[in-house]
């Protein structure tokens, strides 16, 4: 899978349009179009911004599988659900977890 196919797959998985991804990352839609036509390459900074938008690491971005090595099944499930949430939901979950740990 090439980088643009990976971006397309992540957009589909997270129900995010390329337009919305452009807004989140600050990368113009024309830049995405150039990348798709292979007229432009992606810098590591660009890939990091895209990875951040999906809540995944760069290692996960380039991974051929959705597996997370050395994690328990519960940890894998948490990460999976985390990647599906938007920033507002992630903030809420973090606050909830912090409060639960304090109890």
C-alpha cells in the first residue's frame, strides 16, 4: 500500500473527508492532489501531521497491520477505540480516566 492509499484508508476508517483532513492538518487540498498524482512527495513533518490527525504514531501509519506489538488485548482495544475518536472525545476520555485513577 502506498502512502496515499494509506491516507485514503485512514480517512475511510475514521469517516473523515480529505477536505476535513486538510482543515485538521493545515495541508492544502491541492497539496493532497499533487501527492496523489505523485507530483509531490511527503515530508516527515507532513506525515507526522497526518498521523497526529488520526491519533496514531508514524510507526502505526507505516505499519502493514493494525497490530500493536507487546500490548495486551485490552490495551489493543483501547488504542483501537482511541484512534476512532475525535479530539473532543479524546479529551473527555482522558479527563474521565484521570478522575478514575484518583478514586
